[in-house]
């Protein structure tokens, strides 16, 4: 009887538990454990009723039948009766779990009897023999379980296909199902035989239960031969099944891809259909609200802008993760916008099966950060993975795809927007990106915003700031001394070392020396990485809008700065600016030296006009006499407080207020 009632089982995680048991029980190289069993506690807890009830019933049923008159075929069918309410992959998993449990318990006592008094006493009462004589049987059992696991993965793969939503070729589906039924029968039959063999090992001296003397080499050989024959049978069927499932998989991906493409081009009332097609085909609660560790459905994202964060399970370095949270969920605008957007993290492994390290990292990150994530990313639809790689160009580097509240894709890569503007970039669409660049200016706020709270505050207060980079410690020391001489002339100036694009040991040593010798302020190594990542985002975002260095000043300046700091470029540089003002000047090391050499030309003006204008003054000396140039502008309180330099004679301009009396 096959009458599934919709019970769910995390097949991949339970398979990992089985693999771990078999590996540790036999110390076999056939199984390489991908997961520590303690790391699998979540999967076990989610299926606790299955593990405590169904597995116990199956193992008890098979053990009881070992003492009866039923043949192997009848015992196999009785196991199928027990598992009638489960999907085909779940039937096989639960039965295999029963075998792993029986074998694991047996092996624990066998291995511990020489080290543990309790285990030794139990082994004595149960008459456990020396395990060495059974090594051929253990190897055979390990080998057949490995084959079963491979076939069960194929059954699970087929069961997970959205066959109710796409129509596959009838002959392909019929052939695949027939092979799946045959494979299921022989796997269950092999499990029944294997549990019986393990039971006979435990009852070795009970002649009534143990009709064959396993101490007889011929009987051991018979058991090994029987297991090997069953393995060969399963392997042959599994090979055919693999071919058929791959064919079904290919058909499904092609048809679902077209269906998804069409759906994304059609208007919708909300985003539910699109999100359901991407993530909800196999599970009604496919998401996890990470900060609360709660299972949720896609309805939680209804009527919201959803940013799909697609990445490897490792996601990002810690300092980048913190900045991402700061730019999105901790950003003041997130609350002001009534939390009208959410991030959904979609981790995709680089391999077909998730590794131990990937699962551990996913659990750590998904439980720590505030956004939503796919609850069981190892069960993610292959169609979704295929679509992400083909249409959204995911190739291991993180991408952020923005969907509006109707499910329409508005930007296939909004990551750079988030790094540059954070929540200000809402709704993270391509049109919003263009709008933001139309009003953006080349200034220190654009370069330093959100990197460090202290430096952001300096920018907001309009302080004069110098950021500089070099890979030569002696030059940094000399530059610091020269800056301090200028500061002594009453020039208010904050100085920040930002390193180079390459996080070399040399840069790290310079940062340490700056802090130790109090040469200037410096970004930490992690924030240096964020600074240069920000510049890369500015460059990519402008290029994506088809800007060029000939037509766009910001792109021209960023590209020049990035080129200056390439690994093979040993040039020293500095940028001076004031707050959010577009009045910004960049110098190379030799230009700085020339500026200092004209000390007498700008010294007397420095307290009044500031360092930025003093540098300009040194580059374009003023005429002998002041000019009579004037200009009018609307009243601005901030402008009245600043020193305004004449465009022609480069001297401070006198400010007068004119009133329009009607």
C-alpha cells in the first residue's frame, strides 16, 4: 500500500546521519563523514517523531520476523505496509535508519568492551565475540549501505521534482517510476537481510536463533556473498535509475525555466506566485526567520520589496556582513520606510552535496543575522539554482536581485547600490540607481560614508580631511611629520591612512606603526578592505550604467585612484577635501613635495582659506593685485560661514548681503 499523507522528512540531512554512523562504526574510508552528528541535531529534532516512532517500529518489526517462519519476501512486504504513509524516498530512509541504528548499537558495544566496564559486562551477557572475525561482513555491509545511499539520493531527487507543475514525457516518467519501485523493493529487502545478519551476530551462541555457525568460515563467506549479490542487484538498478532521473531532471529544468521566464514577464497582483515558484514547490514553510529561528512561509514577504541575496554558504567575511546589516536592517531609514523591504538569503553550494563545513557555516550565519533565509538550502530546487546561474549570473560571487511587491525583477544586481547607499537605495531598482547617481558628487562623503562612524561624523560636520595611501613606512613617517607642521599653523585637519587595494603584510605593518607611533588616524585592516570594496562598487555601478571616464567625473576619479593603488604601483598619494563639499583635490607624492616647496607662497593665507584652497593657491598662484570680480548667489547660512575663494585671483572674497525691497 502506498498512500503518502504529506509527511515531510529532510532526506539529505538524515542520509548524512546514516553515513556518519556507518563511517564511525567501521572506521571505513568508503564513507567520508560530511557532518558531525552533533551538528545535525536540528534535522533530528525536526523529525523527532519519525526517528522515535517509525524507525523503532521498523527495526522491531524486522527483528521480530527474524524469529518467525516468514520468508524474506514476506518480511519485506510487511515493512512496506508499515511505511505506506510516506513518500518513496522517506520509506527507504526510515528503513535504512533502522539498519544504521541496529548496526550502530551493536558496534558501540563491540568497540567499547575492551575500554568500558559496562560495555564489557553487556558484551559478556550477550556473548559478543571478537569483532575481527566478522570484518568481511562489516565491509560488505558498509559497501551495500553506500550503494543504497546513492540510489536513495536519486529517488529523493525524482520525488523532489515539481511533476505536478510541469508535464514530462509519459514514457520517461513511467520508466523512471517502474525502476524506482524495483529499486525500493530491493533496498528494503537488503535492509531486512542485513538486519537479520547483524541480529545473528549478536546471538552467536544461541543455536535456536542462530542456525548457522558464523564462526565457520564458510558461513561468513555465505553472508558476505549474499550481501554482495544484493549490492550488485541494487547497483545495476540504480545505474538505470540514475539515467532516467537525469532525463527527468533535464526536462523539468527546461520547462520550469521557460515557465519561470514567462511568469516573471507577466504582471501579477503580488509577489507570491513568483516566490512560490522559486522556493515553495517542495515545502509550505520554506523560509527561516533567522533572528527568531522560526519556520515561515512566503506569505511573510507579501507586499514587500524582496532582495534575493544569492551566495555561497560562506556568504561574506565577518566585517562585510556587519556592514551589510548596518546598511540595511540597522539603517535608520529601514524603520522610517516601515520595514517595507526584506532580504532573503539563498545559499548555493558549489558542489552537488553540501559539505560539513558549509552546513555548519550556514547554521551559524542564518541563526545570527536578521534577514530571512532558505530553511533547508540543500533541498533547493535545481530549477531555481539553474535560473540563478543562467539569468542572474551567479558564479560564486554574491549577487542581490531586487523584486518589487508584485514580483517583478527591477534589478538583477543591486549589491553595489547597497554597499554605497544602504537603505537610501530603496527600492533598489535600476531606475533608482540612475536617479542616485544624477545627484551624487565626487567628495569625501562618497568615499568614506559608513566605513567608520567617527569619520562619517567628521564628514557631516564639514571638517577638512586628508585620506592617504602608501606602501612605504618611511614616507608615511615623513608625511605625518609634515602634516603636523601644517596643523601647527592653525590648520584644522584630520588625517586618515587607507592603505592599498592589496591587504599585504606591508600594509598591516604600516597600520601597526601608525597606531603605535601615533602618526595619524588609520582604518583597521578590515575597514581598509571595506574602503576599497566601496570604490570597486562605485566603479562597477557607473560602468553598469554605461558611463565612461570621458563623460563621468566620478568614474574618472575612482578609476584613477584604483589604478594608483594597484599592486605594481608604488606611488604615494593623498586626497584633501572638506565634508560633503565637491571642493576636493588629489595629489601624488611628488606634487605634495612641490606644494611644500612653495611654503612662503601659501603660509600667510592658510589660517584664513584652509589647506584645500592653499593647495590650489600653490598650483595656480594669484595675480599681484586683487581683482574686482564679483558674483551673486542665493543666501545660504553655511556659505556665509565658509571662506569663498575668487575663481580668478584665488584670494578670499568679501561677502555682502543684499536685500530685495519691493
